C-alpha cells in the first residue's frame, strides 16, 4: 500500500503512530455507531500502516541499542510500539464487527454517541470549485479538524491549512455532528448527510448500554492518562492507571455475564458485544503497559520529544480561583475535554459539568492542537480562567 509517511527516524515513527492509532480508534467507534463500512475499511487500512510502523520501530530500536545501559531505555520505545499496535488491533476488531455484518443494539450505539465530538469520513463529491483549501473549508465549517486526507492510495496526515482538497478525496475529520453535517453538505457527500441526519432513538432499553459506556469512558481515560504519564513521566498518574486496570478487567467480565443473560433471545447482539468488550479491555492492557514503563523509570528522551510534537495533547493545570462549577470555565468552547480532576491525591475521572471545583484542584484537559499559535492561545486562555499549567 502506498502512503506518504515520513517514518525515517524513531521520533517520526512514534509521532505518526500515536496520531494514526488515535484516529483509527475514533474511526472504529464511528463505523460501529453508524454501521459505516467505508469507515471500517479505512480502519483496516490504517491498522496495516501501524503494523508496518511497529515492525520498523522494533527494527530500529534493536539496531540503536549498543550497550546494556542503552538497551534499558530502548525498552520504553518498544513498549510504546506495543501499545500503539494493541490500540490499532482493538480498533481493527471493532471495525470488523461492521465488516462481518454484526451489530450492537441501538441503545448501545446511542450511549457511545453521547460524546461532544466524533470522527467521521467525508468524501469530496460535489464541491463549489474544482479544488478548495482546508482554510476555505474551515471558513465554511467552523472548528472542524482535518486529521487525514486520502487521495487514491496515499494518506496525508495533518495536512497544512493551504492543502487543497480535490474531487474524489476522502477526508477524515473530527468535530461535532452539526459540523460534520455542514462539511458533508459543503463537499456534496449525500451518503454522509443521510447518516448524520438519521440518528435513531433506542426503542428498547438495554442494560448493557450503561455498562458499555462506563467501560468505554474508563478505557478512554486510561489511555489518555497513560500517554500523559509516559510523555511527562507522571508516576502519580501511572499508579492510578495500574489500579484502574483491575476495574476494567471486572467490567469486561460483567459485560459478558450480562450479555449472556439479556441476549438469549437476541443472538445477533452477543458476538458483537463480546468483541467490543474485549477491545475495550485490551485498551486497558495497553494503558497499563505504558504505566508500568513509567514506574520502572527508564523512559528514553525521544518519548518526551514525541509527546511534545503530538497533535493530541493533555495539559495538567492547577485551579487557583474561587469555588465554582466546572461548566463556568467553558473549557469545551476552547476545544478542551476535562479527563479527570485530582483532589487530595485522588483522581476523579470525567467529572460532570456540575462538578464543583475548589482551589488547588488539578485538572487534566485534552486538546487537539494543530499549530504553535493555537497552543499559545490555549495557554493564554487557561491562565485567564485561573488555570495555571503545572511544570513537570
């Protein structure tokens, strides 16, 4: 498969593998929710790219270790590669649910759709002109993030704002459902328009919906904490991940147990929910691997560089204002997602908008940052909200 990857160095591989694995995972859930085989096929393609990256990373780390002391640090690079591979495999398994004609209940799909943003695959079918730049798209569709452009068999990751979209290109984007609907209309993708505008309400209650959502939220939190931990050598977060791993293992067992009871008369749902649950548990395993790498204390300096260059970043801040609900900070308006709050050395995952912040609370906030200018603006806005970045 042809693809434009700049994987000449270990740092290049780590940076691109992290972005690709994150996109593949988001896209796999999108394909499951919307039963979109186009998106599922793209996940399979990205999974193959990450497999190649993993083999190349392993080869380069083996060649780079010239002494026992160097080898100790090279293990952290190999562990990152293993984690990326596990994430892409989990995404591939979820996508294969769709490709094999299986499905989860609509109630489960709706529970997974509760997030503020999603990843979607939009095709340039009928554009205003022969070519349009990403800047023009952003002017017509507010705050949409173009993650990948696929042209024929070539993948262009994080294209420059001046990059011009042509008819026939496939664009993988991140945004709200409204933004994705606007983009599909702008690019003339009628198929995507039908998907976005045909959200079905669940007819029957499904006790697995809440269980799946809870497991998904914990798996997502563990992955975000894991990357934050290894890129910033945060051992406090690493310890919490190790503790959470026992919880996600039990959630996996509980989902299987509940599905066996609830789906006896609905055999079509059983295999899909089992694959989904196992994929979420595998994400927990990947997170634990990274956490243990941090706790062992031998992380290569290249890992920190990879974190600094990643499009997806987690910023740790300390709240220094008066007591107020989290929603009053309006972090979502900045494109931020609060992953967890640390109070008195205890993590509170995915706090609701009504969560009452207190002075000295620490927050982990995830952003998707495309440019240095955007990053500078985010830090300024955080400071204006009494949120002081914590220097490691």
